[in-house]
C-alpha cells in the first residue's frame, strides 16, 4: 500500500472517530443543563391549603384556609420579599441560613468542557427580593394554631407534578422545598411586630436544630435519561420506579475553579460540597406525612423555598423545558369526636 493511500485511510479513520465522538457528546446527558440549555418552568403554580384547625395568612393579618400565587404576590407588609419568578433555573444549597436576614444561601452552577470532560463552577445567588426575578421561589407564610401542635402533617395533596410537553418529563423529580421557621408571636399580636422577624431561623445542617426542614418529593422515580445520567456522571446505579433514595451533595460555597463533574457528588470534595439528607422524603404516590414539623400556640412565620436542585441526578438536559406545579397541604390531627 502506498503512503498516499495510507494517509487517506488514516484521514478517513480520524474523521470517523471525530464524528463518533460528536455523536456521543450530542446524545449524552449531563447535570445542570449543559450546552447553554436553560430550564424553563414557565408556569409556576403554588397553592397552599391549611386544614383541621390551622389558619394561614400571606401577611400575618388576614387569615384564610387557602393561599394562591396571587395572594403571595399581592401581600402588603413591611419587609415583604416574596420572590415568585415566571421561570426557574437549577440552583443548589445545603440550607445555610444568613442569620442577619433569615434567608437561605443559594448557588447557581454552570457546567463547561475541561480536560476532555466537564467541570462545575458556581456563583452565589443574590438575596431574594419582592417581585418576579430570580432563579428560585421564596415566600413567607404565617400559620396560626390555638394550641401547641407537635404533629403538623404534610397532607397527601402536597405534590410537585409535571404538566408540560410530553417528552420533557423529569424536572419534578429534582424539585426541593424547604420550610424555615422565622419567628413566633401570640394570637392577636399586631402584624407589624412580627412580620419582619427571623430570630428562630437556623441552618438546616446545624446540629439539633428544629427550625428548618427539607422536603424531597418524588424520591422513588426517575426518567430513563436520569438513570443514564446518574450512571455516566456519578457511577450511580438506580432504576426508574421503586428506586432507593439517592444521596446528593449540595454546594456550600462559590466555586471559582471548576470541579470535575464526577467529583461533585461522590464526597471527595468537602470544601465545596456537603451531603444533604432531606428531613422529609416522600414517594411520588405519597400519603399523609406525619410530623413534618411542629407549631407552638400562636402565630408562626415560615419562609418557604421551592427550587430545582442542580446536584440531583434528575436535573439533566432532557428535563429542560418542563412546567411543574407545587402544591402544599398542611393539617393537624383531628380531635377525636370533633
């Protein structure tokens, strides 16, 4: 064979390899929505119901049994910082609370090519403000009870569900919700004396704290793409239904030098990542969840966070573009004979 013919074959082989690599890259799925893809949760429904002796308010003054997005958007009180964006993007947190504000620290990650692989960097998200900007949902609610309630139930109608275009399912499986007690007041107290309070707020991972709870819904289901992403990115073997809960490592600070994607969720980098085990974990077909949290007699201000956890294996390209609905239902046990 002539050198010229051999060079032609080598060139064809090289082109074939390049095309194969490009095809593999295109077909692969990666966490955090790589390739400049942005998750668009364009229809964020939030509905909160209180039953069995609970009363709920968006401003600490006007009480009812159900709150809607409009109630949260129009709540008028000093210090209102209800952030209800029209779209969401993945963020990550370990539940660290800024004690000067009572707000939870969030980090926004991006994935870029590095050393024949992918690396994650992250920046701190600004503190939330009243309005429709931001990458996650955060708002205050006020719950009132006439006696101490040790068992506030997260009702079976509490759901995070998909309602977007078929084929984009999966984002609801990466959703998280946090409940952070902010302050407490006696029944009848003037709203102006407690609506801005946050003296009870504690970081989720703080030992023995009882003020903050994390809820992971839909923990037992994954899409086929998420199963593939879990295996290829993190070496995690799971299944689509009846799956075990998957441990994940939330971002605990900004990441300026990219961390290899495979090292973001395996416990090797404790400088930037901390393992998070939600205190409330439910299946897709959940029933009433007892002892979600407790309430002291009177009025308790609770800050609620809803976000897409970027470090969850279900947060991958194929889920981008989903619409999801958040619904919360709080109950207390009914008094026998009532």
